[in-house]
């Protein structure tokens, strides 16, 4: 039997079962290779202290600091009624800021002896707020005096002047990971280098074994830079090779070319349009039609600002395919959105959507809706229309994916708001064509170029960045409800003013409001300080807010609610009334986030706005200002001025540029979140590459990868690269890329 390669050796054999179990459960590390690729988050210089003011809340952190003072308090408690309860409070400092550490009960004795004023140590724990002060409760710590025979001396001696700080957990502190790495580091010499020699030499990159040694045991800052430059290239290049191979494989697949007739359905539709397409819409349509006319499946991502007219571009692509004898399916993430699309498509098409009906135009087709909640008779008819080819266009939710749904000749799949769908769902719909159908993926979440090159690297990208004529600007303001309650009162006055002028309003809340508390959790609550209670109050709810508004500041206005747990017919009825102007104010959850189009709605108030992401706020805001009257978006929050959440809201209020906001959104996410766990079901393979900062590396890696795959699609001459591809892209991620 061949010996197991050093980097594939299970950690339990090298570190023992207990440590290996914690590493597997909490960090997802199973082999020596996994641990070698668990890179330091940052480095502390020996003698220098961590800047305490920058610590993130509610995250596990590791800091290097000096003890300023330590006090032992004795108090009475239920467990120690005679005043024998003990609490040790230690204040640590970085020279300017301070952080309080708290130890209780039997856990005070060791730190009381060791954490004396002047002592330096590494401390690890979760940052929380108590009495408006930052604190670490019961942190783990490791002394850094280095003059004893303890483990601290080992940490410093092998780290040299730079102490690596690793992504860690409460169960496994950074310094313990450092010691485990010291054990496996000699195996780095056996790491197989995936980069072709010509690429590595041409770019002056160090070898992989050298990079691994320098990242974990740097002697100078230059060592760290050398290692990072090399490891970023590994990640970017291997990922881009995977995507290039996917694009290459797609180019080999057969598809039916779909060319519209000169005097067919598309021409008839264009003739009846009451406006001219924007230059951007014409350009993007040209790119799509060129793809549809080829005998290989189109794989195109259409991204555009909220309200840039993506639906119009997608509809013209669907009409072109119907013109050429095929069928088109549009997949929407929610029933509200599917119904909205169906309504707007049939309205735009008029008699062209009445195929087979009295009064339908000569070259008309049928447009059917298919959702999970349809009645049996309507569903049967829709399925029949799809199977016979009577319906050229179907718009639906994930109900389209079910086995019973058969197409006569599926030629195009349009996926709206692609990030809402798992790859398997998209793939199941694509599998319903006789040959692979063309694919158009749409998103109104602007995606920075680098993300498009990684997450959507197997798709060609089209961007709509012009708004159609007649769209109005949207003014956005943060409303600090806690600091200035009169600002919130003024917000409701503004809603009344808009309604008085004949317009309508949305009020968005993060929660529905009739959720029952889990009885298993109800008894477990600990009493909290008033500050904790304020921080932990449940998000504002649609049903509560609608009730308060109808009885209070918006009394006399027609207020309705819309949320995801309503019956589909009720949701549709509410949307119809709102669209018809029969409702003044719609209090809703984020079901209105995408696609909902009511041009008369001019103001949106987002409650607890800090509980939504940047891109989501931008999406929501795009529901107003869709007509000729200017839009207004008010972001209501109780978060203090200095908080990160408030800064995020200020950023949203300061720009309408979705691409700028998507950069901010990405910068604020934690590493490893970029490829979207919803997409792949597995943690990101990006550990070193920063998608925002490393645009140049990603773009160059994409070019190099395309050249390598064009010359050797199976990577037969590059076995080490093939191995790295299999290792880096585990099975689930390989499937994700395969299906992309």
C-alpha cells in the first residue's frame, strides 16, 4: 500500500484525537494540508500592543495587551450568601484605549496570581458591552514575558519578532493553533506546487513550500508580503482554471440557434412599444441576440441597477426565442414577484399575449403563470399549454422545476434575482430542454467586476447602467429615532403629505409579528441589564407597526399589510389594490424587495433599517421614484451615531450608485463569505484573496487560466494543477461550478 502523502495525513494521527476533533468541528480542518492552509489573520509585533479601539463587537478576538490594573471584589450571592462570591476585574491597555476583563467564582485564582500590572499577554474571547463599556468575560490568555519555561516562551521563540494571530474560536485559541502549526510545519516542504513553472518564474513568485513557511513563521514583513502574493495567486489561479474549464465545456455543448423572424412576434412587440429603448438596452439586447443565434448555449449574466429595464431586455429575448419556434421560462424567487412579472409582461404584450384566444394577434403566443399555490384546474391547463407548445412563455416560481412540468421545446431559461436560487434548482430547470437551453441570469444587486469574475466566472456579463427616461432621483435620509424622536414624527408627516398629493407609501419592517415564542427557550432567559434589553429587543414587526400607524400618526389613511405568510390570493389582492391606488400605505416585509413596480409610490420608510444589509436597502429603495415624481427613502434606526451599523446607513443615504454600495457591502463582510455559502453549500475556498482589493490578480489569473485551458483542457501536462483543483474545489464546490 502506498504511504499517505504528508499533507493528506489526518490531524488526529499528528496532533492526537482531542485537538483534531476540536479543529474539525470548529474550524473545518481535517488534514495536515488543511492546517497549513489556515493562515494567520494578522501579525502582532513583539513589544507592540493591539489597538483596542478597533475591536469588533460579538466576535471572537485575540489581542496583545498590557495589564494596567487588577482588582478582586468580594460580594454576596445566592451561591455565596455570606459574601464569599468573588469577581476579578482586570483592565488591559494598548497605551491609549482600555478594555475590561472579568473573571468569576473559582476561575479568579489563577489570573489573580498571574495578571499583575505590567504583565503582557495574549487574550482571547468575545467582545461584549456591559454598562456601556467594552469587556471580555472569562477570556483565555497566554503570558508573553518569555522568561519562564512555560508555553509562552515557545510561542515567542518560534514566532520571532512577529506573532501570528490565527482565526480562532472559543474552543481553540490562536496560540494553540500556532503550536499545532509548529508541529506540522516541516510537512510544508512536501507541498506540491500547482502553478506552472513558467507562470511562477515569469511573475517572480516564491515556491509553495517557501510561501507556507513564510506565512506561518515570518522573520520580516517582507516575508509576509512574499507569502501573501504567492498564496493569493494560488487561490485566484486555481479558481479561474475551474471556471475556464467550465466555459470550455459549455462551448462544446450543442444548442439550437434561435433567430427571430424579421416580421414575427418580436417585431410586432417593438412596433407597439410606447417608448424608445435606452442605448444600454439596445446594446445588451444585441449581445443577447448574438448569443442566441449560436449553436452553443448562451450563459449570460445581466446585471443592472434597480429600475434599469432588465425585465424589458429579458422579455425581448424570450420573444425572440418564441419567434424561432421555442419556449421561454422565467424563474422568479417569490410568488409575489412571479405574479408581478406575469401581470407586467401580459400588459406590455397586450393582444400579443392572447395566442389561441378571440382577439389575439395573428402571431400571438400564450403567457402562462405557474406557482405552487394555483388551483388544480388552472395548474392542469398551464401544464397542458406547456407540454403542447401552446404557451410560448411561462413565468413561475420553483414550481416550474417539478417533475410533472414538461416543455414542448424549452429554448431559454431566464433566472431573476439569481442569488435567491441554489444551483440545483437552476440546473433542474435547464435539464428540461431537449438540448441545453440558453441561460440568462438577471440580478439587480450590482456586482463588482471582481465578484463577477469569481462567483459568476463562467458567465459572460452584460451591464445596464442607464435608467430609462422619466425616472426620478431618490433622496435618502437616516432618521435617528432614539437620539431625535421628533425626526420620526416628521417622517410620518412626510408620508401624510405625499398621500395628500395623491401618492402612496411603503413602510418596511424586518419581521411579520405573529411568531410564537418557542416554549423551550422561554424559561431559559437570564435577567439582563437595561442596556442589554435595549440591544436585544426584537425587530419591529409589520403587524404591530401597521396597527400603531393606523391608530396613531397615519390615522384616517388606508393602511394594509403584506407579508410572506399570507395566502397567495390574499397577497395578490393586496398588491392589486396598492397598484390600483386603493391603498395609501403598504406596511410590508421584504417581499416587496425585488420587481414590485408601482410608479405612484413615492416614499418608503424602512424601520430598524440597521437590521438589513447594504444591498438589500438599495433594492428596497428602488421601489420608489419609479414614476415622474421624486422618491424619498427614510432609514429609521435606534443605533448610536458612532456604531458601524449607523455608518452603513450613512453610506446608503449618501449614494444611489449600486456598484459603490456593493463594494461597501463586500468590504464589511467577513472573509470567506464572498462566494456565498448559499451558492455552494460549503465554506469559501478563498482564504487569502480579498475580492475587492485583488482585482488585478484576479483579472490576470483569469487571462492566464484561459490560456492554460485552451492549450490543455484536461490539464494532462499539469498533474499538480489538476490535483490542486480537486483539493481546493471539494466535491460540492466542483458540482457548483459544473452546474453554474
